[in-house]
C-alpha cells in the first residue's frame, strides 16, 4: 500500500501521542522533501520533529517536476508541502494521502486521490484494535488545537456505540 503524508497529520498525531499508529497501520509512509523540511527543519524542537527525523518507516521522495509546485501554489493558494504530496500522490497513484487541511483535501480528491486525515487514522486504528480508547484520542485531538468538527467526532463515536466526548 502506498501512503503519503502531509506535515499536519504527522505533527498532530505526534502532539497527541499517536504517531506510532502510522507504521502499525501502513508500514511505510512517504513524504516529500518539502514536508520533511516543514516537520524536521522548520519544526525543529516541535512535536514530531525528532521522531520523523529518525523514523525508519519514513521515506523521503521528491516529485519529478518540482517547478509545477510554484505555479500550483500561486494558483491554488495551498502550502508547498500539501501541493508536493498531492503531486507525488498523482505521480505514484498513491492508495491514500494523509492530509488534514480542508482546502488541500478537496484539491487532492479533485485529483482523484483517496484522502484520510487524523480523524480517519484514529478511527482505522480503533477498528483494527490498535487504539483502545477512541473517545480519549478524539478528546486529545480537540485539545491539541486541531480544527476538527466536534459533531463529526460525535457521529463517529455513535457508529461504534461509544460514549460521547
């Protein structure tokens, strides 16, 4: 399975103590040099930076034509990390791209990519019995400052017959 990730899911999952779920769910995550720079270089000392810099399950691969990123950035108004992941996802025909930003998710879906964010990662981990406390994980997600629709989380918890937040 080919799974690519933008910086936001990596950082957010690290903030809430669940970055370890990614290799358990997907074995390998591929990021672009732009995402690596956002998380490891610009984000030095912040959540996820040291874990991503040393993670054996992270692969860094560039897009074939990085010049397209600058033009797309001006046209779409997305970050360079998001654009690079979408471009690499198209090049590789990725099975899933991990993106949290709503606008970037929409662009990725318009490009034919399957998109999953932190909410979906946590839900999948719970379904595979890798995460015992989904409501607790969702509470930590909300407490982390991530912009997540609380009603969406409540609906997911209802489908699993779990207590509300």
